[in-house]
C-alpha cells in the first residue's frame, strides 16, 4: 500500500484527528520504539539482549594513540623540520628530534637515501634497518 504522506502535506494531523499521534497515544514510531509494550513477546523471543549495556569500552583516559611517521614521509619532511627548528644540517648529515616534533614512533614504509640521525621514543625494526643502511643512526 503506497504512503499517503504526500497527500497530507500541509495538513496538521494527517487525517488522524486532534488527539492521536501525539504523546503515547499510538505506541510505536521509528525503529524499535514501543518495544517494551506492544512488541514485548517478539523482543523476548528474538532480541533477548535488547536492554542493558553490552561489551567493554576502555576509558578514554587509558586510550593513547601513537603519532607516527614513515621513513618515506621523514625524507619528504626534512626541509619542514629544519624550518620549524626540529632538525639541523651538519655537513651532509641531518640531525632530527622527532620527540620534540610530537612524533612517538618511526615506521619503516618507504625508502630513504639521506644520512639522518634520529631521536625518537620508538622505532620499528625495518625503519632502524633502513636508517642505518643510509648511513644514519637512531637514538631512543
């Protein structure tokens, strides 16, 4: 049966009269509204876990997301780090302090061909391998 909503546009009560359709006059509504009354048996049969809290959510004060950077992004961002004062150039080698830049971990995706001395809290094994292969070092 097609909806008659379009027919009743502009009408205040949509053909229900003054009282019905407001308050708790007609049980139901959107989704599972009214399931505590008219849908009680259905809910008990099919959706036993409808009420209450389920699962576990860690408190936000305990959740910490690491700020990370890849080796390839480090190579692209060297000039920016120098401009912001987190890095300096010593001859052909760069010295970068990622901890001061707010980065917690260095990851190993991509390649680097510049000698870089990096200070960072955590580093992945691949990133350490690539930095040392390019002639740099890692200080944790």
